[in-house]
């Protein structure tokens, strides 16, 4: 992060808030003219600071009412094949996030489903059938207090 100048940090901050801004609108917000702003955006994309631009969708509006966090423990054979498990869960559209953990569980998964019945079907038909799965602890989120993709750019 030390190789970003204040303009680039501001560009990242603004794009995190609203990626639909035109280059001219963004340039005005960060205090640049459009051409230098565009060059900075291009460099940030080429260097991998900006991985993509997306629309943030309200999961409930599209019928995904269940939000589940599942901790997965693999058996010894499963741990030997972490890549195989990782590839399998990456292919499930229900899994929005997957993290390798230190501690007594191996993975934390963030999962969405239409409802608890749909999660139950996902659990029994897909997740629990993956090779090497020893244990799954699921926790259902009752409400969402904070959810953001904005990183604190200092």
C-alpha cells in the first residue's frame, strides 16, 4: 500500500463506494482531470489493486433469505487433499466465501440459500458428501448488523 499516492488511495475509496462512477465524475471527486485519473485507474487495475467492479445485490430481494456460516473439519485424508476440497467448494454458487482456518476446524464457509430447507438440501446433497469431510458445524445468521466490501484505505 505504500506505493499508492493520495490520489490513488482516494480513487480506491471512491470506487469502493460507487464503482459506476464515470472517469469524469471520479476525477472531479478526487481532484484530478479525467486523463490522469483514467491513467491511475488503469495502473491500479493492471497492478491488481482493483480486481473487478461489481454491483452489490440485496440477497433477500433475489430470494436468498438464509445466511449460514459453516465450519468444516476434514479428516486426515481430506487434509492431504485441501486443493481438491477447495476446488469443490469454489464451484458451489451457494458458497460466497471460503476461508482456511487455524484451530480445530479447517474451513469457514459463508453460504446463502433460499431458506433453511434449501440449505438442508445443499448440506446433505452436496457439502457433506465431499470427500474427506469429517464434521460440519452450521450457524444460521438471524440478522445482519454490518456487511461491507469497503476496505479501510489509510
